[in-house]
């Protein structure tokens, strides 16, 4: 993105990307199971595809951002 576009604000104010990601976070039991697999059996986790491992990284990053914005990311109903 160009510097001019980066400085441009939206008509209703700047966006808080972290808050938007925190609001969109939903707990996913499949991702939680992948995180458990990564911690308990790293040799099996490393054999999984790159897309699966990257997806877990994005999920955990979103989970961290949600927690930083006051969301309880430990409940299954999120």
C-alpha cells in the first residue's frame, strides 16, 4: 500500500484492526486439537501440510489479539 493511502483515514475515523480481528474471533475446537497435537507430538505435527500449520499460526495470533482486547478466548461459545 502506498504511503498516501496509508495516511488516508476513513470518513468515519480510523479503523482499529486489532479490535476488528478480536470481534471476529471464534474458538475452533479443531485448531485447539492441532495445538495440542503440536505440543504433545511435534514429530507428527511437522508432517502435516504447510497450509495446516500456517492456519494454526493465524488462529493462535487471532486468539492472542482477542485476549488482549478483553475477549475470553478460552470458552467454546466464542
